[in-house]
């Protein structure tokens, strides 16, 4: 960049500078706040888009803080209305889908590590426990997945009937249970083990095998299959 370029950039309003830098040098030259400012496009009264973006990141604890926040929570931040709240949520969703797509062609449903990697970014940011049912065909290929329950995963709330009705409806011959621990510690609880045993026993009667129950923590996981609990 020449001195004249620098002078011209300094003369630009704060709203425009990230765009110009991105055009000249690519998005990799922008910091997190500047990247977010490009998406938001405008700031609010008395505040540039870059300043607003920096304040959002500070209040949410960085980019990862955007993953699990609701539109209502975002709108409690000064300068964020419905439109900007939706923009921020869409950014987080695009990020989740891109992370999943990277692993999609490489996923091996017979390998707990591969399955955990595929779902990690989607599951580890959730602020409550979500039980996901992963349904497989005769060749251990993914048919589809579905969230079965939200809240504490325990034997009184998780219904094997609902799980296997869904599995049989899709023609699955194998299933994997997966849920997250918002604490970040994937160590299985007594309830986790109880749920696993109930579902495994019901699967034996119906001819649908419980292949694994994987618990997602913060960049970590536990496979009950690997621990010999299935």
C-alpha cells in the first residue's frame, strides 16, 4: 500500500474502511470486529459499524458468543434491532453449516471420533442439553438426524418409543444417540448410562441396533461404545 493509499483510506469514514481494506487486501487482513462490521454494514447513531461490531464482540465474549444467542438476547445490545439480530444469527448458522460441510464427505459413522467431529460445532455451543438421534442404513450411512428432546437428558424424559418410531419410519437399522453437556465436560452421568441401557435393550427387541451414545463437551467427547457401556 502506498502512502497516498494510506492517506485516502484515513480520509474515508469508519463505515467504509473495512470494505476498502477487504477489496485491496482480502478478508484475511480484517480483524474480527471489521469482518462483522462488513456484514452489519451500518452502525447506529453516534457509532460506526466497526465500533458497534467491537462492542457486540466484547459483550458476547468474542465470535463464539454469537453461536448460542437468541434474537431477543441480541436485541438487548444497544444499536441492535431485529434486522441486525437476524444478520448475526445467520452468520452463526452459516458458520455451523460450513463446519459441518467440511466433514460431511469424510464422516465415518462407525468411528466415534469421526461422528463427534462432524457434529462438534453444532452441538458444543448450545446452552442446554439437546438429545440428537442419528439414523443409519444397512451400510452405516447417514439417513438423517433429528433432535429428540431439549433439556436435561434423563430416563424419565427420554422416550425409547419416540426414538424407535422415528427410526422405523425412516427405515433405519442402526442408530446413534448424541447429546451435549453445556458445562463442557463430556463425562457421562448416571442418567446418561441409564438412558443408554434402556434404549439399547429396546433396540434389541425391535431389530434396530444402538451403535453408540456420544456425549459432546467443549472440543471433546466421550463415546459410551468406546468405554464398553454398550
